[in-house]
């Protein structure tokens, strides 16, 4: 993009002005100096000339020779500065005069023939030499052998000096102007080159070195200009924020060099799939930004987004193996979704995260819904932080019973987090657990959860309720910290004097599949905790892992239970899972049992442990105590060994 | 002393101013001639090796006339820082004179003695026509009511004197 050259910045103009001022001042000082020296020289020369005239006219004065005196004084006119002169005899009588005349016939005082009425009136001769600005009068005695023979009076003018100075000034100015002009002309090439270099530097400041695409600075500038233009001429555009999915994996597995290559290739492919008027920029890391000019409707934008995703999804020629990446794209329409650059970026960002959460390698348009969700999430995050820092104020654990399908005995409970926030509203665990996982607060929440369960266990004991075991959900996020989480759990248990054998940690299948999780799970096992797989059947599973981690139980996800017993597929899956579990000597629990029919089917499959609304809702400790009290006595808790 | 000299010159200058009206007055003319004769000595250089003393100026005159009377008046004045002595001499005994004025009446005796003074560094001045032919270095005359003088430069040079060019310029005629 060609940028117009900026007019010289203020500092440059100021520089020029100061230079000019300095030049003018030095010029003025120079001329003043010339003036002073010039006048001095003129006066000196005049003195010399007067002396010469005096010597030459001495004899004429002594001998009263008017003719000779006139000749001598006439010679004074040769000097351009002398406008007139007169020789006066010793007695003050004028002997000879020349030039601009107006010399009184008597030196001091009036004489016959000089009256005040004479036209023009004759000015008197000053008593001594005096110089004015424009002219002056020189007066001196002429001596012969020490005695005064007469007086010499000279009228002089500085005007010729001033003319000369003026010529000099004009000449200097002219020459200086010509010199400056020439200098300016000759440096023009230099200045052009400088300007070009500056422009290139600017370009560098705006380019991303790796991909050659515009960088974030330039992209934001483009966006700002776009927003302005849209505001002005009513055009439209679309803003896309793109995040490369799982880029970290590529860096980790193939190295940073390959990672850089991938980014460059992505940049190329994005550019290729867009028009030349569109802007593609690398905003940093694995994030890209795109501006689609003139596209303000979702259909066209969707088409472009699909094109980009398809282009990037193609295999990347990396070494030693080819790789694939996906894109998560968040899109906003301008001006439909906003008119402010910062807001638009924010919205696009939210939309991008929504696209990521939705399953990656896709796109999502920003909507109020997303905005709403993000706002709520922020509130949730804030509230949760407050609650956790306040010792878990508002948070509580609810306990859902796990009942034996055959005997109806209480075999265990699942502890579920509940939150009543400062407003008194119940926040759904779906929401706050999700937020906690995203923000990392899950770790603290988990720790609090364990502590709270311990407290509740004490409460239960006081009330005479003994729980066989407690199942606690553990988020994969908690495993990220490594084995320190195990230590924290152990500390908490020690604090309350509870045993690890009491606890069953529920993890989703994916947690097991993560490499980072494996070591931690081993540590948990070693510490005496039982492990169970939550939502079994909904994620990835390696059946071999079931053995490896000595999983204590499987929990069949409620989505499979819901369809029972009509849904043949679900029935088949459930039946198979139960058989497998039994065969592997793994306990199996069915979640979400809500109807008698489901319960019956499960019983018949051989799934003995049921959890769901049919059996009991998640209850607060007080409610649970009450629940236990109302149950038949024979359902004494049975501890199921691990 | 200087002042007195000045006063004389002033007086003479005043007289000069009124010259046209006074041209008939012989006395005035004589005074002017005397002044010219005396002032002429300001512009002459006498040789060092000459017979004259250099701290004085001796102005001698030969004969008698209105000019000599006027010259006698000037005795004792300061002339250019030196005392002017005006002395009447005899034709035969011209000693120690810087300048000599020969009155017209002595023209005859001059013919006899004049040549012997040549080369002795004496400034010879006269105002008569005959003497101008006989070695007078400065010849005074009156022309158009003004006193003028002619210079015989050869005679001046032959006597070893140096006459300032300032005066030569003022001369009516310079013969060399």
C-alpha cells in the first residue's frame, strides 16, 4: 500500500526556522560591523585627505593666493565622500570654496554680504568636526611651521558608504540565496534517498518478518482506517480473527523450524484464498487477522471462511512427516456488529474462542449470545474468585446416592459442587465448572471441594451417617499441574484425618488419554485413591488403559441410559460395556437413571449400581441425613472394596 | 611672539582684502611685498654646509625704498619659530644673510657686486625689472592689483638653495 509522504514534521520546520533566524542574525551583525568599520575608515580617509589638502594649501593661505587655494580645494572633490570644502584665511575670511557651497564668507560670525535674509540662508560652520548619520562637517586648522595659517572646512557625506553597504548586503544575500538554492538542489537526491529509506523502515515496522505479511500494528491501522471509511461512505466489511488449532503440537513434535514453516505456509495459503484488496496479517504467535473489504453479509463471509479452512486443512509438507492443522475463526461484520475498532476486535476474539470451544476447525459469527455468554462468564469468574478467597462462601457440596440395583443399599455417593452466588442465584455447575476450568480456578475449587467433603463427612458422622465411599470429579486441568495435585489432596486429607481409600476420583476418558495425565494418575493410585472413568463412552478410550490404571469403576454416560430400553443401539452398547466391565472385574455404574424401565434393564444386564433422579437427587448434607433417616434400616452402608 | 607674527599676517590679509580699493596706496603694496619677502623664507631650505647660522633668519636689504621701510618693521618677529632679523647692509659687505632684498635704487651697484653672491646660499629677491635679469631669484611684481612673483629656478638651484614646490606653484612664472 502506498502511503502519501507526510508534510515535514513540526520539529523539522522548527529546525529550519531556527537556522534561518541564526543566518539573519549573523547577517545583521555582519552588516552592523561593516557599517561601523566603514564609517571609521571613511573618517580616517577624510582625515588623511584633509591633511593633504592642508599641506598643499598652506602656501596659498600664507601668500593669500586665492587661485592656488581654489585649485587645491577643488582637488578635494575627487573624493566621492567629499561634497564640498572651503579654505579660510587666518582672519576667518573665506579664501576659496568648492562643491555644494553654502560656506559662509566668514568663518565664525556674520559678515557684510551674509545676512539672515540671504536666500538660501547659509548655515554656520560648526566649531569642531562633527559627524551625523548621513553627513558631517570636518574642520581643522592649517599650520605652517607651527603657526596657524588658516582653517579647512570640509562637507562630507556617508551616503556613498551606505550605498556601498547596501550593494554589499544585496550581493551577500544574493550569493547566499544562490548557494542555498544550489545546496538544496544537490541535497534533493540525498533527501529523496533518506525519505525512501525512512519509508522502507516504516515498511519493516509494519511487516511480520517470518511470513512477510503485515504485522499487528499495520493490521490495527488498516482496521482503524477501514472503520473510518465505513463510517464515511457506508461501505461494509468483515473482520476475521484466526487461531491455528493445536499449533503447539506441531512445534513440540516437529520442532520450531517446522513450526515457522507451517506458519509461513498458512500465511501463503490464506493470502492465496483471498482477493488482493483483502488484508491478511499475522498478529503474532499462531494468530492471524483478515479484513474482507466490501463483504458485509454473512453468506459471502461464510464462503470465504470455508475457503480458508479448506485451503489450510490440506496437508502441510513438513519433515519428517506431513502435518495438518485446522483454523478456528471468529468473524464480525462491519458495521453490523459495531463501529469501533477495539470493540470489533474484542467481539471477533470472543467469536474465535466460541469457535474453538465448539470443536475447532470451524468458524463462528459473533452474536449477542456470545457476547452475553462471555459477559456472564466474566461475572461468574469474578464471583467464583471471591467465593474461593472467602473460604468458599456460597459454595457447597451436594451428594447424590449410588444405590445397589439388587439390594437397594447405599453403595456410595457422588459429591457435586453447588454454588449460590452473592445475588442468591444458583449458578449451574455446567457454567461455573466450565468457567473454572477455563480460568484455572478449577484447581482451587477442587481443593476446596475435597476439604468440604471432609468437613461434610465429619458432619455425617455426627449425625450417625456412615458413607461407604465418596466419588469426586477431577478435571483434566487439575492434572496439568503434575503430581503436586496428589500431594495437595494428601495434605488436605491428612488435615481432616480422612483416608484416601474413602475416595474415588472420577475422570473423563480424555484425561486418561493425555500423556501428562498418566503420571499423575499413577501417583493417585499409589496414594490409595480409587479411579473411575466418568461419562464412559463419550470420549476416546484405550481399553488397554483401563487395565493399566487399575480403574476401579466405569460410569456409563447418561446419554446411553436415556434411550433404554427402547433404543436398540444404546441397549447393545450398555449391555456390552457392562459385560466387559464385569469381565475385567471393574465396577460399573449407570448414570442418569430416571425411570423404572431403565433400572430394570440395567439390573437385567448386570449393572448393579445405579445413580440418577430415580434413586435420589443430589442433596445437601442436611437433606442427605434426612434422606438416610427415611430409608429402610436394612440398607446399611456396605463398603465396596476396591 | 607667534601671536605678533600672526597679527601681522592678519593685518596684511585684511589689507589684501581691501586691496582693490587701496591699490593706489603704495604703502600697502610695500607692506604686502615685505610680507611676501618674509614669508618666502618659510619655504626655503638653506644648505647645512653654508655660511649662515641656522637658528636665526637674517633678512638683509640693500638700498632704500618703501619696501625696505616695511621690511624694517618686521625686525624681531618670529618667523616659523626663528627670530627674524632685518639688517641693512652695504653692497660690499653682505655677510651672514639668509636672504637679501635689493631695492630698485641699487640696481647699478648690483651690477658690480651681484655675481659674487651667487653660490653663497643667499636668497636674492627684488622687485625691479632690471634686477630680474641680473640674478634675482624671486622677482616681485604687481599684476591686476595683486602682488605676484616670478621664480628663477636655475638661479635658486645654482646657489644651492631648495625652494619648496608649494611656492613654485604660486609663482606667476618660473624660469629655469
